[in-house]
């Protein structure tokens, strides 16, 4: 009876959707039995095991079995029980933001806390500790700040091109989100606070950047390598 229920749920599931045994909504008490059944289906080639406890029905093309897309592979690391617990950052974020065309095989997830890297399929997944609270409303702002944080590491572009694109995104934010961006930015390292302050001062005149300025050591300098910010010296940016 249980085996038939498992097969029915699997048959109803779309291809390349990653799931755990809990997603089958069967008797939690029978968890170990369900896992054994799923592993037998893997042995028979009916399922593919992505990582411990994560499975999918592979989509097969003329080139062979296809992996689920990146977002599907990491979805459980981003949301849990309807709550945002992580967000995409690093090279995949740069790609999604149009800052680079380079496709990564290392995925980075911002989380509250520390966690060891894991492997899923062809991807290595690293976790980056985020000191601000991660919420669905904060994530787009944290991603902008992360891009400023890694501005010198974005491949296949220049620092000024990246700053120009990010400045356009920041300038397009609503006033309350710009102010929230400043508040979140205070928990980032000094070079990010300086760069954010310079961008806000030059392109978002309605935003009060006094808190950013006050948070910086007046004798520290920040080697970013930009020529696009005419007020860079005001923020000790080189």
C-alpha cells in the first residue's frame, strides 16, 4: 500500500523537480521505509539522487539525462516553510544582475550563520555569513550590497561598468528602500560603506548619508579603482 502511494506521488511529480521524502506528504512515521523505497527507485534508474535526501525524476534528451536548473537544485536552501532563509549571491548573482556573462559552477548562498560547503550534482555550494536579518524584503537590497562588496571580483567587466549598472539600480529604488539600503549597509565592511556613501551622495541626493560617513575612520583609504565617482575623494576612495 505504501509503495503504491509512493509510486503514485512520484508519477504525478514533474521531471527535474527536486524533492525530499517529506515533499511526498506521506506518513512521517514511515520515513525510513519511504527513503529505502526511493533509493531502490534510484538503483532501478527511475529516480536520480542529487544529494543526501534529495531526488528528482530526470528529464532525458538526445544528449542524455539533464540536470535540474540551478535554482531548483538550491531552492531548499533559500526557503523553508514559506520563509526566506537564504539568498543567491556571488557569481550566480553577478550573472543574474547582468554584471557578467560568465556561468559559475560554484554557487554561493547568503545565510544567517555559518555552514560548511556542500556538493550537489556538478555544483559546489558555499555559504556566506550575512550579518543582517534575511527576509524577502531585504534580499534584493542585500544582493546590491554584496555586489558592491565583491566589486573588484566580478569577471569579464570593469569596476566602472559594474558601478554604473549598480548605481542605476540603486537610483531607481523607492526612497524608503534607499534608506533601508543605508541601514543594512552599516553592517558591511568599511569599503562597502564608503562606496555606498559615495554613490548615494552623488546620485541619490535625497538620502542622508551621515551615518555612513560617521561609521568610517577618517584616515582610512579604500582601493577600489574607480573613475566614475567624482566625489570619490570625499570618501577616501582611490
